[in-house]
C-alpha cells in the first residue's frame, strides 16, 4: 500500500508540475497581471502556487489514505511535544540538585586537601602547636594606655610561644606573625571601653624548630558567666536512684550538663573544679532516709567571668512529700 501511494504521488507531481509551468508561461505571454505586478512576477507567483498545490494534495492524500500517517501527525507528534515539555520541567529540579551536589563535592574536596596538608605536616616533623589552638589568654581593660598594655600582652605571648617552638634558642623576638589589620581592629575595639579577653590562636600547625608562628586574635567581652551562690544545674533523685551506683551516674551526668551550660553562656574554661567532700555529704544524707525524693544541685562558689575557673559544690536537699 505504501509503495502504491508513493508511486501515485510521484506521478501526480509529475502531471501537475508541467501544468503549472505551462500555465505560468501562458500567463507570462498574455501579460496577465495580479495586484498590479509585472507579468513576469505574476507568472512566478502562479508557478509557486502550483508547487504549493502539489504539496497540499500530497499531504491531503497521505492523511486520507494512510492511517499510520494520521496517527503520527495528529497523535504522536503532540504527545511527543507534551512529553518533551514535561521532561524539561522535570529536569529543572535535577539540575538544581546537580549544582548542590557539585558544590558539596567541591567543599569536600577542599576539606580533603586541607586534611592531606595537615597529615603531611604531621609526617614532616614534630607538631607542637595545632591549627586553631589557643596559645595565650589575657585580660585587657580600656584605659588611656591601652596600646601599651596590648604591646605587653603581645610580647608575653611571643615569649611563651618561643618556649614551646624553639626552647633551645634565647633572645629571639617576634616569633609571632600577625596581620596588621588584626592588631588595628583589637586596638580600635578595646579602646571603646569595657573589659575584654583576648585569645591568641595559631593559624597553622607549627613544628618544633619553626622560626615563625602565624596567629590571629579573638576579642571577647569579659562578662560574668556565673555568680556566687547561683544554682547552675540541678537534678531530681527519685527513690529508684538512691543507690550509690545510680547516684554516681547522676553526679557525672549533672557535671556534664554543667559544663555544657557554662560553655553555652560563653565560658572558655574546659573543666569545672569541685570543692568539698560532696560524695560523703550525699551518702550521709541518703543513709538517714531513702524514702524521700531529693534535689541534687550544682552551686557556684564564686563570681566567674569567661576566662575564670568555675568552682562549684554539690548540695543535696530533701523535697517535701
């Protein structure tokens, strides 16, 4: 059927084409004009129309005779177009995910390269200072001689770090390397007033014997973290908790919560110091009566700012039934 249709279309085109050419020639000779065009241009238009007529007849016959052609033209092509549009819309979120994934991969590659660099430094020699390690802590208060006070702090930090990195050498100055903008910023902020804590931290890993240590500062407002007599954290002891094993676990958990609490408030101290034989006091209290509920409290024994040691005692109080 398809071959017959193709042969028919070829013959039809062959018959109509000479007719169109002949018609264009006669119109040209008759000097016929359409829309005030020259006869030659009119003949050309007639020939073009004849060619379009051939194409129209060919498509019309294909639509009329071939069911497959109708299916492709009116069903498949619109369906494919809709599918293509939907695919493009579905592809947009995937492209965004791809960008996010590429960004994550790039970030992880940077972290990996940093880790490789750190490992190389560790393998290359004896690391005495780690990147980000706090090397020196000092308190500074705003006053007319603030620049002189800061200079003394820098010198003290320099001498301290020198003992860590090159203890065998004497009299070396300026082992610490700062960015001038960091020093200017510290002087500018601290001169505005108030009490501050300056932390001097290492910018890189440092090997024993290195001649220079790159550092950067952190300036923190020296606020009070806990006050004398303040209950920092507390825990209720139920009847089931009143054996020594559970009490020791509760005390350890409570001190851990206390460390988290003072860190949350801004303390830069890592450990808590306990005073008094609180274990004996707790045991003596529980030995008297184990049928009540008790409150276990961590109480501060002094006012402490962000760099001060946190000194506490534990107290146990019987709750009313």
